[in-house]
C-alpha cells in the first residue's frame, strides 16, 4: 500500500510506502531526497502522475 507526500522544496507529490507515513513528523521537512524510490528521489525528476490523476486515485 502506498501514500502520497509533497516535497517541501519543489512541491511535487511523491508516492511512498504507507508504512513510512507515520514516521513523518508534521513539523519536519520532507524532501524528494528522502524518497526510498530512487527514480523519484530528486526534485529535478517529474512527478509520477498529474495532480488530477493522484486526486482520482485517492477519490478526491
């Protein structure tokens, strides 16, 4: 299962394992380099899906 988190530097949405979400503190920064999926662990990489596609996946 996966979840989405937004990079605090580039504001792109990145898919992460749902099990990791609990370890992200609201007051701390999360950036692309923290992503365990190295294909998307850099702000220069494109977002995996469009915002609209992500919203549709999440049902919002």
